[in-house]
C-alpha cells in the first residue's frame, strides 16, 4: 500500500468470522489455521535439524551425560532444544532389537578407566533425562527428554556391530586404551615376556610362540576370533592371573578379566562376554552341573559368529561373537577334552620360576 494506507490484515477478517459465523470458523477456518501452523512448525524443525551437528559417540571424548546436566544447570543451552539434542547425540543412540528398541549410552567405566558403551532400558534412560531440567515453559518443566523426543530420528541407527565402516550402523569398537608405539623399549617388557615363557609356557618354545601369536592375532584383527581357547593349568600363586590381567588391561573396555560362574558364559543373562574380545574364566563354579551340555555350549562360543543377549530390563538382542577365552585353573582335570578337539590349547604352567611371584604386587600398567 502507498499514500499512508494500511496493509490489509487477514486476522481481522478471521476474528469477524469467529464471532459472527462461528460454525463456518470451526468447520473451515480453524482446521486451515491448524494445518498452516503445523506446516510452519515442521518447516522450522527441518531448518533447525539441518543446522544441528550430527554428532557421533566418541569414546575418546570425555563428554558424558554429566556434562549435559552441568550445561543445563549453568544455563548454557539458551532455551534451545536443538543445542541440547546436539550434545545428547554425543552420548545416546537408539538401535532396533528383536522385540523393541535398545538404547545405547556412553558412560565412564571406573574399572577400565575409560569411556565404554552399555545398553540401557527405555525406563532407565528416560529417568536420567527427565532429571535434567532445562528451563520453565509456563507451568511445564522442559527436560532433556523433550530434546530426545523432538529430534528422535537423529538418534536412530539401523543396527549395531562390533566394528563397521557403515555410518548408519553403530560401531562398538573405537580403539584401544593404549596407543601403539613406533619403537619398543625391550627392557620394559622383558620381565613380562619372561613370565610368559618360563611360567605360562613352561619353557616350551612352541607353546610360548603360540601364546604370543594367539594374542597378537586378537589385537591385529579386531573383531575376529581365534576359535581356540587357552587353558592355563597350574598351582596357585605362580603368575597365571598376572599374565591374564596384563592382557585384559591392554584390551581395557573390551575384556572381562575374572568370570567365575559358568552362567556368565552360557546362562540366560550372559552380558559378561558381550562385545568382549577377551574373557578370562577363573576357576568357574557350577561347571560340574550339566557338565556335558556346558562343554558343548562353550565349544559353540569358540566358533559361532553370534549369540543372543537376554539382559534384565533390556530388549532381547543378537550380538556378534568376538570373544576369545582363556581358562585359568588349579584343577588337575578342569574339563573333558576329546582327542580330536582342536578348540583348546592346554598350557601346563610351571611353578619352578619365581617370575610370577615377583610380579604379583606390581601395578598391571607397569608390566
């Protein structure tokens, strides 16, 4: 308009219709207004989604859900849910399971001393996110749940694998705790290598080389299985656990160093070996009960490519079987092995060397 004339305001006409022809307003105008509002809202969400950094879970990044909570407490999100979602993407993912959805969360593992991922139930993750209050919108408390639900599709993955190059698949393995050195200081590892040869391999050159190659294969071929279990048989206190503790520390986050119950391997809730490259079976109890079936199941763990996880409160899901097993025992007859069975290598550890006892009280990181 020119010459000082006002621009027509359609809202005036809408208001007139609302008061003077309410039936027409309710049946025609109001649905159109609602449709227009939803379209604009969706358009705004689309624009916002395109601006959000599509962060992935990085286990080397120290950022966790505690940082989201801290940022919320300090008002760093400026009433913008997209900023909250951007941070939550660094911590949470959602993947389909056999009978529902599985939530994955990054958490710091005090035992492994590094960030790890774990499955968590919808109830548990919602409780955690609901406790993170962001700001007040009228009478409603806006929480981190609102950010997750607003941008839910950004958190979804089509599946999960131990290691994958597909960006749509969640990748469990994200590197080792320790970096590979260009040069090796032989004096720092001589004592440990001596333990392996003198005690674990009982000075048998063939067994010593096999053990070193067995573990090297696991490290150099991430996600692959040797399909052979090692059995360390020998007296208590000679250094068997010193040996296995070092191996587990090298694979920290992807190892279980002290499994004492056969059910943790073959039972209903067998999460102890989920996404683990190495598991140590240490004088397992309950092994004698149903010994034959237990043996058959252990054999399948050596060779099968996957197994089912039925964790409490978590949707049942299938995972890749990447676990390699070392059994540690003082028992003279720990298990029955058929003559033709190539899935086990038995090491009769020596008690003649003093290396094991001398290393018992050293921090595993120094070995």
